[in-house]
């Protein structure tokens, strides 16, 4: 059975829910995008909110774009959206019709099977999108074995199959370089007057906020130090650098030689409603005047 297309014109938006997504910070981020730059790099792409917004505003005309992430499932979904949107929608349509608590846990458990990697890319992408739309808080988390382990969320009508999101993203991703790679590998190609936006797993502001498991390899203190070293190294080739991170003494010390600005962001990842709300974060850049 084939999903019946409406063949309308859609604008680019993130096609997955992603913990720590930057839709609420777009105005602040856009203020800090350089007026003139060559290629664009986003090595922790996640939901890609900044990329899609810049694409919508025509800020990439004639430029090379490099999107990457270590998460294999996420990158597979990006590639399938770029290359096979109709096949993906066909799969998502079935997922939408079959959605239930029992179906969710069946689909969640597929990565425990020995033949999981042999599943078709379109099916794996549909599974990934389905789980992101129906799991608790849109949270992507895996255990030490690399198995997705987030419980089902309590949504009355989750938007699982959206032609608007898939075809809007499909159009935006044409001629975009998409790779599954670590940030250091991706940024090796950055040159003078390129622009790179980094949105790594945040350093925890306290012991109870330690969420870094976007994959089975946690992003720990040593990883934050290594990221800061790469930030400094790429800055030396005069590539424009912008990074989001948590407002902690540790992060501010790592980047003390750069411009650090403070912004308020919405916090959504908390099982208790009173644990959500505005929280102060930092934007780090290698342009402007150090405050």
C-alpha cells in the first residue's frame, strides 16, 4: 500500500523530536550567524533546527553543507529523508495505523535482534522517526549495549506520518553532505571563513541532570576537554565557530579565551513538571569582543 501524496509545497522543519533541540533558541543563534561564510558544518546535527531555519531563510545559497553525527540511526534517517521520502512515508503510514502500547514495545525491541542491521534502511528510518515521536519526551537514549530503552510517552495523537515534515526536509537536504562521523573527523575539512555550529551533549549542571547517552558512548568530562581543544584548533584556521553548552564553571574555564554569552533556554527533559522551565545556557564563539 502506498501513502497518498498531496503534492503540496512544504517548508523545511526538523522531522524528528530531539532532546536538547534548538527551536526555542533560533533567534539567538541566528543573531550570531556570520553575514558572510563559505561552507557550513554541523557535526552534532541532532534535529537540525538551525540548519533547517537557515535553509528556509536562503542563507545557504551556493554553499556546501556538511551535516554529521555519531548516531548511526539518526544519520540513516537523514539519508533516507534526502533520497527516498516516498518509501519512508509508505513505512510511516503503516507505523501510524498500527500504533499502540504493544506495538511500540515490539518496535523498540527490534534492535535486540541479531538481524537488525539487515533491515531495509527505509524501515529502520521509519522505526527511528516513530520512536522519536512516541517515546517519553522525545528522548533518544540507549543503554550500554546500545539498545534503545526509553519508555512510551503519553500522547493522544502523535504526529507519526507527516508528509509536510518529510518532504520539507527532503527538499532542504538535496545536495547536502551527510555522514556518520565524530565531530573531530567532520571538522577536519573546515577552512578559513567557513562556519561551524557545535551543539554537543551538554556538561551536566548537577549530578541529577547527567544526560549524555545519545549513544552507548557517554560524553564525559574528558570529551568536553577534547571538544574544547578541537574548538581552539579549528579557530586557528579562522573558521567561524559557535557552540552551545551549559552554564557551568567547568565549561566557562575551558573556553575562557573566547566570547561567552549567556542566554535563557527552555528545559523540557524532566519527568517532573516543576523541573522544567527557563535555564541559563552559554553560547561560545570565536568572533566579536570578549566580555
